[in-house]
C-alpha cells in the first residue's frame, strides 16, 4: 500500500536524501555545498564550481554583497580587499564560509 507523505515529511525525506548524497560525494573526494535546495559540487572542471572562491563569488553576485555580509559577518572593505588580492581560490576563509553558511562538506582526499 502506498503511503502519502505530508509536505513536512516530504521535506524531511528530501533533506535526508540530499545529506546522504552529499556524504557519498565526500567519500569520493568531491566537496559540496547547498545553493538553496540544490546540492552543488566544488573542486574541478567537472564540478558546478571550480573552487570555494568561485562558489562564494557566485553567491555574492546572486544574493548581493550586503546580504552576503549580513549572512557571514564579513566587514565589507575586508571582503572586497580579500576578493581582490587572494590568489588561492581554496583559501581557508572561502572554505569556512561555504561550510559554515552554505552547509558545505569537504571531500575526503
């Protein structure tokens, strides 16, 4: 017999399924994060985003810099300066933002 889920149950089921998928990506060495309800991959040319910084810059443009700052607590001048001068796209602050604010998970290398 088929059981009908409530909208709340369906949301919990979907979240559990996405978390399991995220864990499997991590086991294969692929980093991930959530863009809204979408699980995206981070790390190489076959991924949605090439690096943590690539993901962060996309979020800044999508959300607007003020909303990003509100979410993450960056100082605006410091964020702009770091975006302009940082040469390592997988620098810890980018990775930390992805993990802390976008439910990211680093791949097991």
